[in-house]
């Protein structure tokens, strides 16, 4: 929101410099991004002049030699504007004046005639973007005295406050709302309400005899007001209005359009003007669009509408998209003589939805989508009516068409002294509280131990609770200067991480310590990612949640797996010459469940690492937290510089090391996801439940990302951490007694998993068998068909002695006996 300084000071003069006021407003919650300037840096040298003569230049057909009275004397100025003539009151820049573009004006000879100054156009003063000639100042009133400062008619060297208005403070999208903030922050007097005086109605008949309004959707249009104006004369706006609009960021167009923009900038309430002669029968209807209905808006674009779009229509069809932009069919033009001025109120969420759907933003939609109060309509009508009469020579037809079926009741709140002091940690006198609130437009009356407060229409949708009033009191009282610095009250408890948070951090630390680098990928992804990963349509991971307002088509759905973002990061690094990568990501994926009734979600509050349902959606969206890793690199050398290749088994070792650090029993079963290489992948099993997958990526998938080869895993943290240690570190004393190592070759059926063999051996070995690891797999002539040989390395150790051969032999016999129970035997 751009706030011209002179316009603001007209309603509340802060008695501060612009930058001082910016600091003060920032401390009361109204952020000023910057203070900029429009027009010349200084008003010195800019005066009002009277052209007393204009004669043809002797040596130039397109130049005139003008004699201009500038108060102190008459001077000669050479001018090339086609509209300059004797008797005009004009804007003059004298030698020494600094123009808005930084040029310092001096005397100059033009075709042999010395020019002692410059007669200015609107563009040269930056009060218009285009100009066909000089600015004539005496067209709308008596001529000012020659030599008077130009600032008496036009603001020059205009300072502009550029505000960053928060979505709840729609009142500060109007100059009057900002002026009230200045009044509250500085205590300087606030001028009279600009809508206090209405225009005199001198037109014929009644407004209802010229036009009619039917509202079919009162829930989407709480109020619709309209006034009728006759004998309207379309012309350029006066220079002062053009200057204010330009400083506020609006391009002047014509007096009618400029008035609607001017009043919107003043009150925050948008308006729209119809050419009444182009509205058949003067009949307007507010309704929702038919599915696929079309209309052409003022920007010349044909829009396709849906059934939730609210329209203002005439007999022939749509004439405007409610709250966003009008249509061409009833646009005000140079031939307009009768105007129907609409000031309406619309449902904010509907305007926001339509604006996003059509990708059409306007100054009006920016205000309406934040929800305005219906009472603002008549304020804007009164100000606009007065300007229509003054600037357009219009006659206001008596009466106002006002469709307002259900006015909202004024909100009343109680503000307790005890609540103010308890929340702020300081006492503020009730009289001061009332004063602060009254400065902001609230009505406050002392009752018992507090105040009864009536909320003004400007703040109806912002201030809804007692705590909101406390915030208003605190910020005007001064959070920076007067609020005491105190420590928060404590009941002896201190904050700490939950078990889930501790375990999640441990998993991330372990992977980092194992040599992997963490990435943070986008939660958004490309809808085609599912196809590139070869995921079938019946797979739950194929049901992607669409984003209503995506950044782009490539980021228009939520990811259902971490693999895509890991591959994106790997592809980016590989394309820049990285030979070996080891990446991991800890983050959420977004899975759509089956459709449910809203009540079915009640009580769904899983552990934070397991995910949560968001909103009352149909179907619900589940957000489980996953852990994924991906490794690329040439076979024969790992990402840690070792000789072993970065293959399935190296990444499996990483996952097993992670499980060991968490104290989680981990095993693997045959399984294959569509994006994994057949026969080189497995399902990750934790406590009998499938936690995720691990394997080499399918060559087709790698080709989509321009990667030669990669191995990856992805597991759900909820399953992985369910049986993890409770976050307490465990340790045992280091023994000085040496271990005894023995190797076994176990022949077992092909269908028996190596992990089952390992668990059987560990159970038979008892406490003295500290570890059993598979280090080789053999199939061949020396092993019967349908069986395999697993080479196991056993480590025996006692904490208090060196084990003898006899002790180890006895344990080995027990192990051999247990292996027979699962169909295993030792190779000779």
C-alpha cells in the first residue's frame, strides 16, 4: 500500500518527518517497507505562471515563443506543446529547478531565441504517464496568482510511505485507516470523517425508477448499493487527483474511473461504475455463473467461469466478475452520460477462490478477499457522489438502491483489567486503555473491573476476542518502550525433546556419521514422477495429492516417496561432474487414504514420526515420516574411498549399522518394487512388519535421471523406531580377554533365509557367542540341488576368562544340533 504523505497529512498530520513516522508505525505493528519519493526532489523553482502572449517562433514551425508572467517579472519561454495559448495559467519550472529525472534546468537558446524556463506537462511533473501537451491549471476554477508556489495546487516532492499490510488489517489498505493508525500512534488530531457530508441530490425521479438490483445469492453478496448519476461529463481528472493517484501507484484514466480508484484508496472499499445506457432496462442481477459460461473482462481477455464464480449480470448476460473486474459490455467511455455507481460487499473466501481460479488479481480483489464489512459501502457512496458532482458536473438522482437483507450485529467485547495485567505483565490504567481504543475507532465504556468495548466496522473481522483488544492496547501503549522485560513463569518444568524427536535425530546423526550427506528436497513434485518410477496405478503411492495453487506444473502435486527428490539431487550433482554420491533425506511423504466420513478421523493422532491426518479431507491425507538414502559410484570404489563397490550389500550394511545403533532387530525378505532391479532388491522387515525396501534401481529408472547406476533404500520411521531403545545409551565394560573365532559352512535349503540361520546359531550359542556373520554364499557341484552353503564366522568371548577349546567345542555341538532342527547341516 502506497500512502502519499500530503494525502495522509490532510487527515492526520503526524508532526514528524516521514522516516520518523515510519519507525513509530513499525513499533505499533504497521510495517513500513520504505519511504520513497515521487516528482522532483525539491519544490523550489516550480511556480504558477500566466501566459500573456504566444507567438510563432521565427525559425521553427513547431515552436512558439511565449511571454509568461511568473510574479516577479515577465519572461520568455520557448514551448513546443500544441495546446499552449495566451491567457492560460500554467506550471513553470524556473532556471535552477531540479526536474524529477535529476536534470537541473538552466537558460537555453532554441533556434536563436533564449528560453528562460520551461512550461511543464503532466508527464514532466510525474502526475501522468502520458501527455499530449502542457498542463493547463485554470480549466476548473479561478486562476491562481502568477508566481505562487506550484505546491498550492499540486503536491511536489511527494514522500510516499510503502506499507506491508498484513492480511488481517484490510483497513490499512485505505488512507483513512492509515491516518487512524497515525492518530493512535502519535496522538495527533484526526480530521473529520471524509464521508460525513453527502452530495445534494438534484436529479429527476428516484434511483429505483432508473435501475433495479436483484441479489440471488445473499450469502455471497451480503450488500449491494447503487446510485444513479445524470448529465455526466467525461473528462480528465484535475491535476491534484492525478498527482495523488500516481503517487499511490494508480494510473489516471478519466474522471469517472479515477474517482472510483480515489475513493477505494481512501476508504479501502472498491467501487465500480457502469454506463447505465449500456445496461438494458437498468436491471442488474447478482448470481453465480453457469458451468463453462464466458465473458470478456475490461482487460480484453475472455474468461471461462465455473458454477462458484459470482457475477453481476444484465439481461443479456455477465457484465462483471463480482469483486474482481468489470466487463466490456457496460464499460464507461467518452460517450457516457449516465452512470450507475455500484458499491457492494462480497464474501471474501469466494473472491479469493475465483481470483486464484482465473489467475486474475486486481486492487479490488486484494481488498475483498480479506473480507470487508458491509457498512463500508455507504461510506464510499457518499464520498464518490460528492466527487461525481464536483468533478463531472453530474446530477445525483435521489435515493440509493440498497439490498441489505441481513446486517451483522455490532460486536461487543469485555476487556478485564486483570486479564490485561496478567497477559502483559504490567498495569495499564483503565482510562488509558479506553483512550487507546478510542483513538483506534472503538467505543469503550468503563464497567466494573474493565471496559465494555464496541468494535467498529473497520475492525469487525479482525478484533473478535478479548485478547485482540489487549493486543491493540499493548501496541499503542508501546511494546518497545513500556513493556517490562520479565522471565516467563515456570512450574519447575523445562522443555525437552520427545522420544520420537530424540530417536529421529539419532537416525540422522548415524547416517551422517556413516559418511552420507543430508539433503532437503521439495515436498512438491512433478505428476509424471510416478510414471518415471514405473509405479502402477493400483499402488497407493500413485495417488498424488494435487496442490490448489502450485508454483508450477513441475511442482503441482505432493510427493509420495523420497526416492524422487533423492534422484533429483543425485542427477544435479552427476551433471556437474560428481563421480560418487551418498545422500540421505529425512522427511515426510504424502499419501492419500481411502475416502472416509469426517467423523472417522476423530482421534487420529499417531506418533509424530508416524504421520498425521491433515484437515477433514475426503480422502484423508496421511503424512508419514520416511528415511531414504541413495548411493551412486563406480563399482570397485565406494563413496568413502574404500575398495568395496557401492552395491546392494554396501548399502545394506549401512541400514544394518543404523538398526544396530537403534537396537532394532532387522531382517530382509524377498521383494521387489517396480523401480528396483529384479533379483537385486529386498523388503526391509522390522519385528515382523514391512518397514520399507532396499535395492539397486532399475536401469530404466536410472536412465530417466541420466544416472549410470544407483542403490537406495527407504523406510518408514514409525515402524523402524517403534521397537527402538528409549533414547538411553547402553554400554558394557571392555574385556581384555581375547575372542575365539571359528568358521562354519552351513548347508541349508534355498528357501531358508540367511537371517533365520544366523538367529538359530546365536540362540544355540548362548551368552558366550557374541556374534555370527555371513561372509560367503556358495552354490555348486559340492552342494545338492535346491540347497546352498552359507559360510558363517562365529565370535566366542567370555568377560572373565580365556575360553578353552573344550568349551567352544561344546557350544559348536549345540549349534550343530539346533541347525538340524531347521534342516541344516555342516559341510564336511
